[in-house]
C-alpha cells in the first residue's frame, strides 16, 4: 500500500477500544482556528468528512459504493478547500504562499496515487492506516503550516 510506512508510524493511535484517542483523530478544537471563518469552517467540514470515513470503518455494513463516495467527497472537498485557502492567502499577501501551494500539491498527488477502486475497504487494518494518515496529515498541516498564515488572513480578533 502506498501509504505504508507513513501510516505504520501513526497507526497505533487508532484503536476502536480506545475511543478517546480515535475520536480525537478528526476532532475540531478551537486550538485549530486560523482566525478566518471561511477557512475554519472548511477545516471543520474536512474533519467531518474524515469522521465519516472513521465511522465507515467501525460500521458492520460496508459497501464499496459508500467507501468510494466518502473518499471521493474527501478528495474533491480537499481540492476545493486548497483552492479557496490559497486565494485567501494570496489576497492577504501571505509571503509563504508558493511553499504552501507546493505542500498542497504534494498531498493531492500522494492521495491521487492511491487506487481507491481496488482498496480493501473491508480490511479494518488497511482502513486504519488510511484514516490515521489522512487525520494526521490534516491536523499537522493546520498546526504546522496553516498557523503560519494566520496574521495575513485573520478576519476576527485573536
């Protein structure tokens, strides 16, 4: 699996017996705000879609159609979000825009490299790796990269 090594390092954080840890994978917290309502709302929506993938993993009624619908929505909304976020950063004259765009582009390429049509969606371990990879990437990206542009795009007082 393409995700392999990255997710192996992070997979230990998702265990359905440890609901506190697994619930936190796609949890919004005010600590994630970038002080821009549009971007914060989009981040919340991305996390909700990710939570649906997590709920799918824990469901006893899995279909390929449902799996593909969730990952398709997640991929499409991620691209939409990146485009909106980059426009807001551009409008705010964010000096790190080109680097940020490259990070977005690399992530889209990485996810596009996964063949979801042949993904073993019934294999809980493979789903766990995918979920952990996506969750960690999104949360770490917000904390490590998106926070850098906050002062350029803030539309509310900190």
